[in-house]
């Protein structure tokens, strides 16, 4: 048994570039891409459609959360389910009443650096508080001294960009790996002995995603199987682009 990954690229197939304007490619449109990926995965004989997680970084993390908020959409594949939503430093709207969002009874986990000025932690905390007040299973892991894209070892500790400061933090990245493994152990490995597990990722820039779930974009860590997994038992799985 292993973890399968399926990366959805919403950009290149449309001839687009990174960070398109909302009127060119909306985040809601990327959610529809996710649903099409889920529909495809439910037809794969080695994917358990009930054990799929959606994961993304930055814009992709925001799309993963939007997918949770849109799960009652008529476009959601009838034979699919999402076991968990994993959002790494997600972009969330700053002008929304998050208490109005109707989220599913599924684990939603955010991984956020406290020095992130691209996707500020205050917005993420407001989202978490609003949903926890409604009884939704939302939790955020916070990492001191960590900036946006803190999990990409190709970066130096501090880089000034047009959208804010980004940079690698090895301690935060290592802790995020452990936290992600905890989420997978509690929510994704149940019943894995009798069926294959699908894990979906949402592509976002060239960032590295914590190893136990999926690897993202074009410079990812090698995907790692569960201890004792056999390479020939790997499957294929979903996500949505950056």
C-alpha cells in the first residue's frame, strides 16, 4: 500500500502563467478543475474514492479550502469523498465573513508561518475561529519565525518579492512534516490495509509540500510510501493548480 499523488495544473493547459488575474482564471474555476480530477480518480480501480485528501500551498491552499466551502455544489462528483483538506500558508480573502461558509464535517488543517506577510496569519486565525465556533474540525499549526514558502529549501532565509517576503526555515519545514504526518496517521491511513489511498495536491509555484501527503509543482521532494509499502502498490490521485 502506498500514497498516490495527482497534481492538477490549472495554468499551462490554458496557456497561462503563474498568479493569473481573477478575471483570467478564478479560484472558483480552479475548484471545478479539482472536481473533474476527483471524478476521474473515482474511476481508477486502485483508488479508494473515500480516502482522498486535497492539499495545496499558497493560492493552491486557498483553492483547497474553497473546495471544502463548495462541496455542496452540484458539480461535486457523486461518487467521491474528501477525507481531509490540507492548506499550507493558504491565500484567503480578507473581506469575507467566514462564519457564513458552510464547510463539511471533515478535518481541515492549515500550516502557517507567523512571519508570513503574503498570507497573514491574522486572516487564517479569523477563518479558524469562525469555523471552530460552528463546530467544524479546523485546526491551524503555527510556526514561529517562518515566512511564506518556508518549506522550500531552494530559497535563502529571506527574499524580498513584489508580493512580500518569502524564505526557507528548516526548523519550521521539519515540524510541518511531522504535523502533516500526524494528520495523515489520524485521518488517511484508516482501513488502508484493505484499499489503496489517494492523496491530492494543488500545485502552487515551485514549493515543497510536506512529504507524507504529496509533492507539489516541479521541484518536489521524492514521494514517500508508508513504512512497509511496496512500490507496485502505488496508485494515482487529485488536486488543483496553484
